[in-house]
C-alpha cells in the first residue's frame, strides 16, 4: 500500500507519533513506544523519518514533492554493551526530475537514508529511543531501484578496533536475466561527534560475490547455465577498515559456449578506497593512479 502525504494531517499525525512516544520529532532522544525490544514496524520508521502519517505495516510512502520513500532493511545490532535497531530507507527522485521519463536510465541511483534506534528502557513502554536520523548517507542501485535484499542469506558483521561496526547486507539483484549476488557495505559509527566528518552510518559500496543466469539460459538451450556465490571473510588491512576477502564457489564462463568450475585463483579481495570512500576490488585499486 502506498500512503500519500497530504494537508490536514496535524491532529491524526500527532496522535500516531504520540502513540509511539515520539515528542514532536525532536532529536533529543525522544522515546518510541514499544512493548519490548522488538524491531520498530516499517511504517513507524517512515513516519518518524518523514514526519508524515503512515500505518505501521506499510513499507512505502509518497511525499508531497513526488518522492517515494520505501523501507529497505532493518537489523538489530549489539555494540559496546548497547542494543540498536538500525533501519534503512531508499528514496526516488522527485516528480520534476522524472517528468517525461518512461523508464529510468541504468545509471539513475536512489538515495539511501537511515534511522537508528537504541534500546534504552528494556521491558518498559516505551523501550526505544531515537539514536539518529540521517536523510542521505549515499546513493546506490540502478534504474532508480535499490540493490535487492536477499532474505535467504544472513547479514555479516565485523567490529573494528576503533569501535565501529561494519555491516554487510546480502543482496541479489535481478537484471536482464541474471541475478548478481553481493553485499551492500555499511559502516556504523555510534561514537561520532558533531564536529567529525561523515555520518553515523556511511554507505561503503558493493562487494560482488557471484551470479546466476538460470532465468536467461533456459536450462542450457540458449546459453550455458552458470551459478556462483561467495563467502565473506574480514582480514586486517593497512588502514582502520579491514580487507574483505570473497571465497568463491560454483561455475563461470570459459570462452564461448563453455563453463568451468571456480577455483582458489578466482577468489576476490576488496579494499577500502579512501578517495571514493567505498570498497573496490584489489585488482581495480592497483590499476588506479
């Protein structure tokens, strides 16, 4: 269901937010009403982030300027003795930017935002407080769609020596008959100070781990069928962020009409590039000036 933003929502919106213990959306850690340490419903996340009325279970809302905000992913985290629920929302362009378009171009990405809640009153109502709301932490995806979350795989977490948390969200994005598997890399810095650069959450790019062309190969009648995936491992690097090593398995193409099994030589290593502030394959990093 898509909720539309309209005028005259003041009273009903106020009641909705009050029901969640949010006092006027002030960011001095207002409390969210929650019966226990359960995740916040998608609609409540959108309501808090966008300051509009959204039914709890709705996952998208259309804003006044034509932007559509959609709940993308939520993850519970434990770090330094604190429990968080991190949520991420993607946004389209506004209606003016899309005017005259039948389809979005492949290079058109979506804006990623986050709202993070901290469990401050376990067992009470309300239980959660707003830790942070950030309306832009990066752009990702293509054709004005995000990377698609792969619910069949678990997210992977890594705690850095300087107190941050690296979250790898599994994705499986379908395009032109091929599913590309990977992880969206996100960095959580709960100790960020207002004077520090960056955000509480930062988008650090995509790590690709495999592909599957079963939708296009027609059981080998059109082309050879291939399928692969990879296992993530974090290894200490030269900087504060680790290298990401991908141990691959499955099959890939080897010349026209031929396939081969993946081997250790096909394993991938991604390193953090401080210039782009994203992870990139080590091979590309070596070739860049």
